[in-house]
């Protein structure tokens, strides 16, 4: 119904609203494009920490649908964040707690047995365009899983760049397959070291391990490198880009049934346990419902205080 209302108001405000999107639009993504490169700035104005909540998910799903259609000449998509402390903080923990409501479906209507957020990230891995993440803030949990679903990752060495899969500390597993992707990038031992301990990694170490492609000393160097790389790739025919991605996905991406069974369905079971319910409530309380503060900023260091 929300969505129907939105379509009506789009008609009423003709000119302010583009083609009716499938899901409600919340304006959390600012896009600009030229010469085949689409720059997407994630700015969740409903959250001080760029939370991966229903607003961002809804807007991303609409964007992905546009990109999947191949009806534009976009060949490269560059994701960055307006919030310099948080690229994408993490999943909205309220989702796991009783009383959570959302206009989004629980399962993706297009992919059998995949939940909406998991399908969203899966779809990003197989966009026909090349995807690049420009990281200038924290990305933990599904924030890091979002990074894993992009083709390339670049960051600054600023102290605000901290990456982590923090699910283990909640009694959970990375539910969209983040640790599976990571084990192929950085190896089994380092994956366990970081993910089992829910530790933050800084950009310089992440670069050394292969978690990210490269780290730059300044924001200007980061931007200029990524924009040149994107412009170069965008010169090439789309068939080559999509074809190359297809092959790399075939050998380096966890298979869909494995993600469903051993990541997504498992997190569903673990999220319902009393220990995770209690920890999640405590986390919501201590972060003042996921607001900017010491725990969100320094989760890797502060989380032991929760135990
Ligand atoms: C890219 O820009 C063109 C021209 O302004 C516009 O028509 C098109 O919708 C844009 N594409 C995307 C994916 O935003
Ligand atoms: C877009 O391109 C991809 C890869 O080339 C193809 O698999 C897909 O079917 C195309 N989508 C549409 C809607 O034409
Ligand atoms: C992000 O959103 C806030 C609140 O609407 C706005 O003040 C700010 O300019 C936006 N930042 C960018 C880079 O778009
Ligand atoms: C994912 O892609 C499928 C097509 O493969 C589509 O049916 C579905 O709506 C997409 N879901 C999201 C959340 O992007
Ligand atoms: C989806 O789940 C149903 C019921 O659990 C199962 O029968 C079916 O094989 C699953 N399909 C896929 C593609 O995983
Ligand atoms: C936290 O914020 C969400 C909206 O973002 C709201 O639905 C929820 O009730 C809030 N929870 C608490 C404990 O304040």
C-alpha cells in the first residue's frame, strides 16, 4: 500500500518524480553519471551512521533494477558515502527484534529462497557493469558484505576506515556470505582471525592482505585513481565487461545454494536464539538505537565491554 501511495504522489507531483520505481524511494542515494560512469553516493538521511536499513535497501533495489535492464550506457558504477565516518555501518539490528516493520518483502520475489537483503547483494555481484567501492569510513557486518559484492574496493588510510564482520560477537554468522567471499580473498586463517574475533581491520593491513585492492594516503589520490580507472573501463564495450565478470564470478563467488544454506538460513536460526536476542537488545540500548557514539565508532575495541 505504501508503494501504491508513492506512485500516486509521483503522478501528482509530475516532474519531481521519475518513472515509478518498484519499491518506495527514500532519496538515500545521490547519483550522477557521465561518459558511462555512474557515481552513487550513499547518504542515509534517516541514520547518523549510514545504517543498512530498509531505506537504503529499498533505494538500492530500485537502482539495481535500472542497472540490470541494460537500457542505459552505464558501464561502471562507483559507490561512495557522504558520511565520512561510515561507508555503511552495519545491518539494522532492529530487523532481528520483535515489532520490526518494513514495506519490503522478507524474501525476494525474483530469487526463490533468498531474503531481500541477501538477494540485493547477490544481484550486485552480477550486474553487467563493473562496480567499485570507494571507502572512507567504517563498513562492518553487511557493510563489509556490500564491499565483498562489489568487483573492486579502494580506501584511504584514514583512521575512520575500519572493516569487519562483527556477527560472531552477536552469536551470529555473516548471513550474506561475507566470510565466504573473504576466505577467497585473504585465506582461511586470516578470515578466522578477523571474523571469529569480530575484529576491525585498518586500510593499510586490509590492502596488505588483499581484503581491499589498494589504500591511498589522501582522499584526493583515492578519488583521482578510481575515477581514472572507471573512465578507462567505461571506454570498453559492455559485452567484454559483463563477459569477464561472468567468468570471474563462476570461479570466485560462493555458489547461491551455499550462501542460502550455510549463511542466510543459518543466521535466521541463530538470530532467534535467546542469547542473540538479549545481545541485540543490549546493543540497541547502548548505541541509543544505532546513533553515532563510542560503540558505533569503535565497536572492535569497545565490544568486549558488552561481555
Ligand atoms: C544517466 O544520465 C542520463 C542523462 O542525464 C539520464 O538520462 C540517465 O537516466 C542516467 N542514468 C542513470 C542510471 O542514472
Ligand atoms: C543484461 O545483460 C546481461 C549480461 O549481458 C544479461 O544476462 C541480461 O539478460 C540482460 N538483461 C536484460 C533485461 O536484457
Ligand atoms: C547528505 O544528507 C544531508 C541531510 O539531508 C545533507 O545535509 C548533506 O548535504 C548530504 N550530503 C551529500 C554529500 O549529499
Ligand atoms: C534481483 O534480481 C532478480 C533477477 O535476477 C530480480 O527478480 C529481483 O527483483 C532482484 N532483487 C533485488 C533485491 O535486487
Ligand atoms: C526453496 O525452499 C523449498 C522449501 O524449503 C525447497 O523445496 C526448494 O528446493 C528451495 N529452492 C531452492 C532453489 O533453494
Ligand atoms: C529504533 O528506531 C527504529 C526506527 O529507525 C524504530 O522503529 C524502533 O522502534 C526504535 N527502537 C527503540 C528501542 O527506540
